[in-house]
């Protein structure tokens, strides 16, 4: 079992829809959770960053962390064609070397 | 603010050849990371530097990969000799401080796409 599982998709939705992206993980030591967006032939860019369990909202994006279920989600409201990209979840345990552990990424396509 | 710079952007080599990648982090960033991203996978950490010291190189294949960060600024990653399975995008990232010390974002460069034939 990989440390972080993420459905690679592709996930195709119409413009304006609410998008739900998810990751599960096995390492209960993970404390910090992030979502990165990666456009083709570009480096990942940070979208959301949360510590421990709970929700965080930033504009059209909401990140949720449920540590009891080892499950994290990213919701995108009012999706736009410019949101088409690969979304990577990443996490880190803290307290030492802090390279991120990434999921495979979900390829999202927003249809105009 | 200038981002993380990497060169070259693309490199094609034959197996058993050697190759080197260069990274210039964001000015003032103490922590530098090299990740390997194989097609269809998420990035995998190879090595983390804090200034010019190595913090974590547990996933670096040390028989063929080496990295250095002289003077705590620029960094180079070398592969010698390359294998077919080394074909990937090599991403450099930097952060103001390590996450352990309160940093919270790793900024990624555009990557170097390596093809080994």
C-alpha cells in the first residue's frame, strides 16, 4: 500500500460545476496537508495548506482534512476552464526532514 | 520576486552517459529540495539541503546520483551513469525556512525533463 493514494483520473466536469478531489493516506504521523496545482510542463504551485484536521477556505477553494479517516479533500466551486490541470495532494509529518510525500495527482478537465 | 530557476529545461542522453542539472533558488531561501517526477506520478523527494548541509538524502540512489549546494545558494544534481528508468522531470524547490522551523511553502521551479535512450 502506497503512503498516499489519489485517483489519477482524468476527471471531466462541465464549467460551473463543483469539483471534489480526494486523497487517502496511511501514515498517521502526517500533520500538514497541502494541495498543489500543476499545469502541463510547469512546476507545482501551492493552492492550499492546512495543519491537522478541519476546513480551510480560500476563494473558490475549500480544503478539508479528516485525520480520523486519514482522508483529505479539495473542493472547487464555480469551476472554470482555467482550473484544468493536475491536482496533487501532499503531506508532511513535521519534526525533522520535511520533504513532502505526494499523491500521483488527479488530472482535471473543465469543459467550457 | 524571481522564482526558482532551473537549467537546462530539456536533456536527452544515452544510457550510461552522465548529466548534470542546475538550480538557483529564490534569493534568501535557506532550504532547497530536489524531487524526481516520473510521468504519471507525484514528485518524490531525492534530497533536502538546509543552507549547504544535507538534511535528508535517504531516497537518493547514491551509487549514481550526487548533489551539492556550494555556498548555500545554487545547487547541482548529477547522474552518472544514467539508466533508462532515470527518465523523469527533475524539480527543484526552495523554501524560506524548513517546514520544521516554521516555513510553510515550497516554491517549485519549472523542472528539467530528462530522457534517457
